[in-house]
C-alpha cells in the first residue's frame, strides 16, 4: 500500500473544517498541519480530530510540514497568493472557489499548474452532488432555449454576518456565490455566454466603500438561453423565496422543490439547506387537441442525497482521484475561469450601469 498524501489544511472555518474532517477519515491522506490566523478555529478543530500540529503562518507551516498537497479554505483575497506558493513548492492544491480574484490571475495559476505538473482542484461543490447532476441532465432534456432562474439569499446575523462582511471586503455576493450557479447554467446549456448585465443595492453602511450586499445578474447565451441569479446577504434580507432553482424549456420544466425536507430549510443561513434538493419536480408541456396539459408532473425523490459533510467528502475523493490517476484538469480549470469571467463582468455591469459583452 502506498504512503498517504501529506496534506496541509489552510483555513479552519466552516469549509476548512469540513474538508479536514474528510481528510481525517481517508486513509490515503495524512493531515500534517492546520493553519489559521486566529487560534480559536484551529484549536477547536484540532481538538475535535484528536490533535494535529497548529500554525498561524502559512509560509512557516509549508516549510515545517513539507506537504504534498495543500487545502486552501481561506478568504478569497488570499487564494491567488497561497495557490501560487503551494504550486511553486511542489504541492497539489485543493482551493475553495473562486480560484483567484481576477481572470488573469486564474489563467496564470492554470499555466503554472501545467508547468510544474501539479493538480489544482476548485471547490465547486455542486459538481459532485448526485442530485444536482440529475438536475442538470433533466434540464438538458427540455430543449432550447432554456430559461434558468436561480437564487440564494441569506438572512445572516451574528457570526455569519461577520463572515459575509469579511467576504465583501473584496467581492459581492453575486460574485462569490454566483460562480457556482453560473457554472451550473453553463453545464445545462453547453452554450457560449455572450453578454451579462446586473443590478444591485447597498443596504447597509457596514460595508467597504463601493461594495453592495444585494445583486442580481442576467446572462445571455448564443443558443438563445437566458439565466438570472440573485444573491443578498445580511440581517435585512427576506427569507421569502430565498431558494429558487428552476429551469424552463420548450418541452417543460424542472425545479428543485422542498418535498420531504431533511433539513430545516426555514433558515436561509443553514449551510446544509444550501445544497439540499429533497426532490426534483419534472413537468412536460404535452397538450391534447383541446390545449389541455396531458402529462402528469412527477417527483424524483432525492432525499438520500449526501449532506454538506458528505459532499465535502466527495470533493476530496475527487481531489485524490485527480492526483492518483493523473487526471487532465484543463476543462475543470477552463470552466472555473469561464464562470468567474461571467460574474466579474456582472460586477462591472452593476458599477457602470451597462450591459457587458463577453466576446
């Protein structure tokens, strides 16, 4: 049996802790250290997992542990710097989305990963979600064009509002969360995005200058498909219709619905509710000679889906597979760059008031 891959976990908050739990129970990984700026999160996580070396400095941790893989789960403004450092020091990288703050930085990382022959896997959690995979496949059966309607608003307070305000020091909700759902839209249409526009609002003075905590983007594709995504964060956000995942095509529609819920979906900052599907409602637009709809809607039960921790486990299984089987991740990185390009263009559209062509 081969030796386990030595992995350094950087960032011990919600996502970092979940990924650390995944590595902890996988015999093919060995955690060699936990890194966080503040001691509370890493101490709590280390105690939970039975004790691992702790560090408050990324570079010192890299030098001390000499990891073969690095899991980066910090705030987005550090991703570019940390990913480059890890690659240049001979480590494979798992990094939470987004890969970097600009498209040029993402392309630089892609080129570096290819140059040093190391894997970079980005935490697009919905890509490993069995029910979301089914959602995408059902959408592809609806014909073209597609109308894709998605949102994830979060009424956040206390610790989560603190996290959101830190995230919004560098990027808006439609950028940070939007990459997930724009990526899904691209997978559903398999079409080229041609333009994007956006609106937004600054609903609090607690943010850095120029930042907004509510936004909605609209993206257009070259096959005629259109999609919108809405995201708002903060204690003022409404929880009415905070979770909409709906796709319409000429042949009908498919929607994620809250049938037989496993989790408390009444709280929009519940991380388990963000990825839960519970059921897909499939509708077909078949009508008779009198114009009546003849096809009965059907539910596809997905209540056996993984929870949030289970999905993080799947992400790390994919990371392991990428390393062990030397997977070609070119398309994985290109897709991540494409979705970031779209949401950054939406951010530009909000700031300028103009539709942005994606060329």
